[in-house]
C-alpha cells in the first residue's frame, strides 16, 4: 500500500473520482459502443459490468484500497476492464510494459509493490520468476481463459469502498532518462490535467454530474495507435470514454500502417492518437503508396502526444489528408497536457523549432525558478502549476527536485528546455539531459534532428554526443534512410552536414553519421538516446 507524498488532504464536498465519472457516463449512454477490438464489441453497460467483476475479483483476492495492481497487457478490452476495475475497488492500477525483460519487469513490480498482476500469456514464466522473489506479489492472472475463469468465480458485486478525488492513480514513466519512476497523481488532478476535465469545446466541468451534460450527441470514434501502457494512449482512451465516445483498438500486436488505415476506414474512425514521427511516418508512407485505397472522410483529427511531429511529417500528412486537422500536444507524465499546436492545410506554420500555445497553468521557469518574460530569449524549463502530481513513488529526493515550491506556488518541472517568444508561445529547445556540449557550445539534439528530417534521403534520425578528445563531445547523427542501410555513411555525411549548415550554425552540424536499418526508439515511440549513443560510440571506436 502506498501513501500520498503530501499529507493532510481531506475529502472535498465535490470530488472527482475516475470510477465515479465513468459510471455516470455508462448510466447515461449504456447502449453506446465503448470499446471495439476486432470482432469484439462492448457497450458502456457491458464494459461497466465487466469492470465491476474485476473489482469484485480483486477484493476476493484480498487486494485492498490503496494496493497496487500491475497491468501488463497489450491494447485489448481487458486492459481497460482492469484499469477501471482496479479504480472501482479503490486499488491503484500500474502500467507494466508487456515487452519488458526479467530485470525491467522485476524492477517495476518491486518498486511499485504490486500485490497482483494481470498479464499477457507469454509473460507467464517471467511473472512466475518475479512472484518467487517478490513477497508483495501474491497473485498473477494471465489474460484469456484464466482471466475469464477468475471473473466467473466471483461471488458478488464490486466492493463498497469509500471514494475520493484524493484516491491515487500511478503512471510509471517510459524511462527516457533512467529507470521508470512511478508518478503519483490524485484522481481529481489527473482528470483535469491529463484526461480533458470533461471539456467539450468549453471550460472544464465544475461538478461530477456535469460530465453527463458534456457528452457528445454524436460520439466520436477514437483509435489509440500507441500502447495503453503509456500515458499518451491511456489518457487518450480515458478522454474518449469520459466524452461518451468509442475507443477503437487494433488487435494486431505490431504497428502495421496499412492494417491501421484499414481499421480507420472500416470502423469510421474520427480521431487517431499517435506518438510523433514513429507512428506518423509509416502512416504517411502507406497513404502515399496507396493513394486510392481508403475512403477516410470520417477522419477529422490526428492527435500526436508523447513526442512532437517533425515539420516535414506534418506537411506530408496535411498534403495527403487535406481535410484533417493535425494537433501536436505537449506534456509529460509529470504534468499532463500543457500546450498544443494546431495545424491545418493552408495555415502558415513557424519554421524551425516546435512552437506551442501554452495553457494558463504552464510557464517556462528560468534559472531562478520564476517565470521568464516573453520575448527575452531566456532559456528555462517548462513547468506547470495547479493540478499536478503529489510526487514520485518511494523517491523523496526526486520529488523534491521535480516538484519545488517557489514563492508559495508548487510547480512540476519537466526536463525540457524552452524559451517564450514575444507572443507568449513556448519554443521547445529539447531535453536538458540530452544537450550536447561540443567545444563549450550547447546543442539541442532535437533541433538538429528537425533539420535532418528535412533532407529527402532521411527517413528517421536521432542525434547524440560521443566523446571527442578535442571538443569534449562530437555531434553524431544516427540515421535511417529511405534507401536502406546500403547507402554509405561517408557518401551521406558531407551532404547531411552541408544540409544542416544551411539551416543551423556550423557547430550544430553532425560531424559523424551512422547509418542503421531502423533508428532505435522506445516502445512509447520516443527516441532511445541511450541505445543510439551506444551505436554511435561503437561506430566511432571511442570509450564511453
């Protein structure tokens, strides 16, 4: 069982609990489709009943309010059932990546203290090994027949537990800058910060009952194209359910862009949620390769979160789907949604670095941890106040560093550096931890990556620094090309460097290029800079 990082909270008269909010929607639109997964379809009433059975099964398994329940599942209806069922039981669902190997899996289960895990069948051996060494992990349920038998054996309804907006929700980070950390949110805070707050073209709802009045009369159908084990897709799914829409999930275990677009067409999908170029580029390639294959007139919105879209990819998508609006959403596991950039065919877009319109709670804090003035060019860290997490699970030092109190205001600091332009927009520079120091010059890899992706030969790129005796670090590009790895790095290096120099200062241009089959990325779609740096260091033949 875990405790909030800050104590002294009390149950408010008006409380926003995620399970309560879902149940209100389910009662209001019981016959609407809630989830589609291949041939399987669940209405809101059916999803609510199955989540009730999960809650009852958890209680009978002696999972108590506040206990952690690990969810190691692919995108499937059971994933949402267990999330909702755990919330109904007062437990805390924990996202467990089904692709983890033994050390990764055991770390997350040990750190969270999960008492029960629902997992994919192929994880059974790893989970059994973890159960043998982790005293807190008492039960493991494989999805499929064992899961259905577990639900069928329940003897009653869901447990009657006290609910509060102070109840906890935990999302483990993707491990971009180290081992995953559990971000501890209150239900009320994550609902408003990350799940839309019941907004439908207006202000967030003021009372829980108002969520029914905010439901769309014509429900949208939203395809979550990235894994539900990550915040981007999980929050996208909750946002859809709280709006009375339909969550469409692909039954294919891997990203197949042609099948994904087939699904968009066959299910009349209106919104697609994706993660940056990792998903958008294959979709754009498929659209270009098969221009007459699909009727996609129901598709109105492409929403990218977790990683920004590159300008060339945005332009391609709008050329191929000129009636669609493309929205880049900025936020982190520690902040929820903070800012966005809306793009449509014919709109002028800023050149260079990603630019976002911030929400009122968002600011860029300078070195003194105070908001920077617009147009001054001061580099700071993107931050958020208001509805923010309590902190990190079992990590008070990281909590103190990431969630400081300044002048009586508690902030959540991201690792992203930015400036604020004269119009008050956030100009994103990149992640501070990945900044390259070459000869005293600070280089943001994301800026160089954006320039590289403008080159017609580049399919994908990650930029890292490798040790250099003269410069300290040397800018190195790990690149996959549109022509495959047979293209020589020496043939392309000079061309890419000159291409970057035409857009950036000389010192930012890559001094080395490593050609790979596929640029390494995390399961979330974000760049795997650690793996890319290993490849670059090995190619350079230098020490780590």
